[in-house]
């Protein structure tokens, strides 16, 4: 192998790595902007839903119960945190989508809702962690339920 071919191989490898890094999703990315309605944010409210993710990337969608409309959604990388700011007055649940090691997609929805009153400040923190005695349970939903 000549020095020229080694240099060419190194450049190709570098470009391939750069392309791969750019192709990955990032926390906060709206990966399904074409499948959900325009985001609803109340910038006058100091309310939030914070998601502390554990192992495995997920997509979280915040659904308003009274309308059944997803007001926000994001991609969250493994072991990262995302905070949805400016949650409007109303009652909400989070829906989750993730892919397992075998490439199968899973869809869940919280069994408990989060209520935001008109004069409320603050919010909810959800820590994604498998546990036997956790305080937030979820139910499986279909892919169409996740996107509707």
C-alpha cells in the first residue's frame, strides 16, 4: 500500500465519519414535524414538562386530553434531558415511541395526566427509568394512536 492510497483511505474514512455524525438525530429535534400539527406554546406561562431520559433514544409527544391534539414533540437521545417550556392551561399526557435492539418500534402513553391551571407556575419532571415500583405507569398504544 502506497502513502498516497493510505492518505486517500484516511480522507475517505474521515468524510464517512463526518457524514454519519451529521445523519444522527439530536435532542430537541422535531423528527415528525410533518405528522403533527403546528406546535402550541404559551410564551406567557412559566410552565414545563421535563423528560429525563435513560438508556435508549425516544420520541416524546405531549397530547392535550381535551382535544386529543399533540401540542409538542421532540427526539431525546439516550441519557439526555429535554424541557418543554410554555405549556398552555389544560390537561396533558405524554406519549412515547422508541425502537428496540431488534428494530421493532414500541408506543406507550402515560396512564396519569398532568394538569396545568391558568395561574400555575412550575411543572412536572418525568424520569424515564425501568422500575418495579415506579409512580408513573404507561399503557401500550398503536402507531396510529401515537400519531393521532
